[in-house]
């Protein structure tokens, strides 16, 4: 199967957007603090991902809802640590 440039960029964007949260999760876990993290930014991104999932399901964009679901899962450690360490 040969991917066109658009599909390739979409695949790379999904992987990169999911990986973007991992350094913050690791840093927060190691430092046991989230003073410098904007929880409102993460809350906004969380709601945005829910909207993306609803949209993607409605237009049958499987790759988008899977990626957005993974991001929701990656937000959970941030929210849990924020509550625990504040």
C-alpha cells in the first residue's frame, strides 16, 4: 500500500501530536509538581479533543478519532498529577 503525501502527513501529525504530551508527563512526574503548567490549557485541549472525536465519528474519520482518543488518555496523567500535587 502506497501512501500519498496527504495521508503521510496526517499519519505523522497524529503521531507527533500524541508524543507532544509525553515530555510534560515525565517532567511533572519526576518533579512532583505542576506549578508551571497551565491546567486551563490542558482543560481546553481536553474539550477540543472531545469535539474532534464527535466530529470524526460523524464524518467517519477513523484516524482522527483514534488519535484524539489517544490524546485524551495522555491528558489523564496530567490531570491526576495536578490534583495530587497541588
